[in-house]
């Protein structure tokens, strides 16, 4: 969404024109804003679904601490921290 469109959405009603062209332009900008919101909500839902799938994958494949190869503790800690962070973001 352009800066001009965001400016129109934030414009106070006192500045609105009542002529048919101004009304039509505002309506077009409102529709564009609604489309942007719908698109972003779909993207968020897709990202959340991907996050859930990755969390399930990590839970399946993350070994318990006794199975971590020597020298790889930091990598496993980072993976666990990422999983915990993703859980907290829900």
C-alpha cells in the first residue's frame, strides 16, 4: 500500500471532499486497504501453519539430551530455544 493511500486512510473527515470523484477515490482506497489486510492475514496464516509443521517435525526429531553427540550441545540448545520461542509466539 502506498504512502498516499495510507495518508488518505488517516485523513480526518473534515478534509474529505463530498464531490463524487473524492467519494469514489476514497472508496477505491478503502477496498485496496481491505484487500491488503486480507492478503496479509492469509500470509500470516500460511506462516503459522508452516511454523506448526516445523514444530511438529522438531518435536519428532529432537533427541533427548542423552543422545546429543559430544560437541553439538550448542546447536541443539539453539534448536530448542527456537522451538520454545516459536511456542511463545503463538
